[in-house]
C-alpha cells in the first residue's frame, strides 16, 4: 500500500563517493553502474547528492573542468531526507513538489540507512494497479507539448533548450517527424563521459532510437507498466496518424495511477499535493 512506510521499498545499496572526487570520475562511475545518482560523503557522512540533472545543468553546459574540479562544487546540497517511518505517498509528495526523483532515508538514530526513488514508487503503483478497473487514457491526461529539436541542432543547443525548459527529455525530429529522443541519461552516458565537442556535434549523434511512443488511446495503467518495463521516465504520446501529441513524465503520470485511490490516507495526501502544486506559493529548488 502507498500508505505503508518508505522503509519497505527503499534500497540500502547506496553508491557513494568522497567529496574530493573529481566530477569526471563520478560521472564515469554513474555511467558504469547505470545509476542516476551518487551520494556525496565527507568522512562517511552524506553531505550532498549528484544526479543526472546536475550533469545537465552544472557540468556539460558550463565551462567547469570536470577532471580537475571536485564533485563538491556541483553537487546538490544539503541532502533531502525523510525518516524511515514516513509513508510512501508522503515521500512521493515531497518528490513531486520539489521535482526530484530521490530521497534519502534516515534511521531512528538519524543515520542514512537507504534511499527511495521515483522508480521504486512506480513499481509499486504498477503492482497495486494490476486487476483494477482502468478508465483514463493518455489523451485525457496529456496536456504538455513535447519539446522538440531538429536532428541537425547541436548537442550544446539541445542541452541549453532542455535546461531553459526544465525538461528531462526532448524529442528529436527529422524532416518534421519524430525520429528519436535525448534524455538526461543520454547526456550522462554519451556526452559527459565521452568529452565530445558539444557545439560541433549534431544531436542525432547522441539520440536514442527508435523512439518508443504510446498511443493516445492507451490506458494509464498500461503506460505505467510499459514505462517500468523499459525503464522509461518520459513517454511520448502519439495521435491517430502517429503525430506527436505531447510527452508525459513519470511523476506526472503517477498521479493518475489507480494505486493512488486505494485508501483514504492516500486520497487525502494526494489531494493536498494537488492543491499545493496548483497554488503559486511554492518554490522549486535548483
């Protein structure tokens, strides 16, 4: 149940590096282990986190020398953490409001004992949603147009657009038709750790193909399951003729999962999340 505690779904397998480690070495570690985040420690005490979003915003688009600069200069700090008895839906509410995908978990003595991710919550939502009556389609929840770039645009210009739009993915087009996608994971594995010339390299050289899409008639539960199966965080939505209608991110589609309507605790918490997010009185940390 989503009203259970985060300790039940957290992972205790934490990838950590010392605060003095170079940015480049950290990014290589992330690429090698295929993880989207690393915990930064100072004498074994967690002091920050470095994620793919940090790679996008603070490394590849800047003039920082990744091989000579310590990770402490670009990490996100202070750490964001919840206690191990925190309800799963409350942890998700924090991630949704703050637009981040990971939360560290503190044990009863204050020590970091694990981490909970958006993907873990997605897995739970998929499992709980099996067998439930599904009515919502992608057409009914898709409102955000997908950010697109032509395949001839440079990698630098593409990353700059992603940062300006606060987008974790952009669809790449060829002659006006969707041809591929570039995500934060692509930037980490195909740009940051390969030291390519971003201003001279066309984005088609680093995009992921073929482009996976779901029809606008697909049910939300089916899309959730497909996103989890493929480990996709952003799902492009296609129309009747195959045209691109928009793109839905993992946290956005999760709010429509049937799993969030299981019990009163979940319904009330999610109502508060929606009211908070719909208001203008909130701050999104960088």
